[in-house]
């Protein structure tokens, strides 16, 4: 199974907006909602709410993709996002605001790089880990 990379950039753009609001408001509940979206996308990126919005609103205007990307790196990246936002939500909801701020900011950096430049840090980390583990076996 492969994915339309434009859909991943769209999801990263929406995630960036959500994370900016989280950082401005300090809302642990909004961070938790984004955590749920990451959890769904980590299982199957095609089933996340952002993927549905992309297919409904954006894809019909763009047409079919000229390239595709494998799903495994994207799932890994979504798992990393899940972990970061879970820690951010925990921080904000328990009064450890610095923890929430740090992990929300890291997640925003990664999401923004993907949205603006197509650079998926989680995907790159996945590929680097695969290369390292392939050499040791």
C-alpha cells in the first residue's frame, strides 16, 4: 500500500495549525485531540480525519498523484507524533506546562517542515533506523 504524499503534507499543515493553537492557548484537551488523530493515523494513515478531508476537499481539485510513498515510514512518523503529543497533553493537563510546551513545539517543528518543505522527519528517522538495523543483521 502506498500513499499520496500531497495528502501527508495537507495533514501536516492542519496539524501545524492545531499545534499553533495548542501553543498559544496551552490547551491540553486540544493536544489530546491531536493525539487521537495521530493514533488513528499511526494505525492507518488513510483513515485519519485529515486524510478524509484531503480526499473530500483537495484531491478532486488536484487529480491523481504523479508519485506515491510507502506507508511504513508515515506510520512510524505518526507514532512519533502520537508520543510527542501524548507527552504534551500530559504536561498541559497536569500543570507541567514546560513539558507540554516543549513537546508541542517539537511536534510543530516536524509538522511544519513536512507541510512547508515536504521533509518528513519521522519518515527520515524510520529510513535511517532501517539502514542501521540492516547493517547489524
